[in-house]
């Protein structure tokens, strides 16, 4: 039986960070084995300690474990591609997010942000425990609301699957090819000192926006520029397809 690839062999960080962060990834090869009650509660405990606005703790997790009466309803929400690999998951979870402040019922503009923090805490804890935690947007949100009886003051944030790592050889060909830890764009393309005043170009390959620092003359800009040129060479349509960030909002 082959094992999952090791992210440390596939991911090169440009600045030294805690290995747990780049060791977390989203494999689909799951073994079908259960997780224990204690493992499950440990995952949710990690989510519990996430930061949130006014300590609102907006997250609420609905879960179903395999081979329980709850499982079919949760599994049935998933799109076909996700069902293919989630049939071997140990647990499916729907993350609900309380949209309004508990003290006054007013809209909370960062409720989903806080749920994202809780999910990442849980995913990192799972990684440390040798479990797979894999986020999912590929499910029927409306059906989830209906079938799981989610009230209006909660948003459905996302789902995720938890399981024990499996054998990639058991995956269908299409998914097996994707079973490699992914890379990220360079950090310089995600940050900007000061205001967002420069033209950004949408890179259709990465789906990200790239800064135009071509003539800025600073070394960080030059590094980003080198990468952009490479991206343009690979993807000529990026050259003609310039869009500003404000265009994209229109
Ligand atoms: C909110 C969210 C939704 C996602 N939806 C899906 C999904 O429906 N199906 C899937 O196979 N992967 C899904 N993913 C996994 C992402 O594709 C994955 O996190 C991303 O490509 C980065 O790779 P990594 O997590 O392995 O580092 C989702 C991830 C997140 C955080």
C-alpha cells in the first residue's frame, strides 16, 4: 500500500515558518476507518480556541459520522465529485456561522472570517494528529439549510470531511493525479505596503491579482516582476486581459 505524499517534499517556503502550517494540506485518499470520540472532540476543542470578534464564537458545527443514521443526509448534500472520495471519510461536518451579534442582534460583518479561523485551527490540529481535514464548498447549500433545519440567523459557511489517510492508488485516475500538495503564489503578490493604488492584473492561471511594480525599482518589486513575466510567458492571455481591481467589482 502506498502512502500519501509528504508535503514537506513538495512545498518550499520562502521564509521559515512553523512546519505544521505547510504540512496541512487537503488530500482525498481516505482509508474508511473511523476516528475515536476523543479524536473528534480534540478537533472541535482546537476550533474552540480560535479568536473572534467580541469573543462571539460564531461557529456551530453539525456533524455526521459514517455508519450512523445522520450520515446519509450529510453525504447526500455533497456534489458527485466530493462523494467519490468522501465515501471513505470518517466524519462530515457542516459549519454554521451566527450572522448577528448575540447581545443585540445586529449584523456581524466578520462572522464568516471568525469561522474560517476556527476551521483552520481544527485543520492544523488534525494535521498534528495525522488526520485528514479537507474543506468543501462543493455541496448544496440550500438543501443543507432545509434538511438540517438551519435558522435564518445562521449562514452555512462550508463543509469539511475528516478521515484517516488512505492509499492514493485506490482513488479514481482523475483524483489520483491531483493527490499532490499544491504550491502558492509568492508572498509579494499577496501584500502591498500602503494603499491599493497600483493597477492589478488578473492572472487567469492562478485566479489571483498581481501588482505592477515593473518600474518601482525596489528589490521586492523586482522579485514580483520576475514572477509575473514568467506567468505571462506561460499564459499569453494574461497580457491582453488586464483588469483593475475596481473593474472586477463592477
Ligand atoms: C472553503 C473551502 C472549500 C473547498 N471546497 C472543496 C471541494 O468542494 N472539493 C474539494 O475536493 N476540495 C475543496 N477544497 C480544498 C481546496 O481545493 C484546497 O484547500 C486548496 O486547493 C489548497 O490546497 P491545500 O488545502 O491542499 O493546501 C476547499 C477548501 C476550502 C478551504
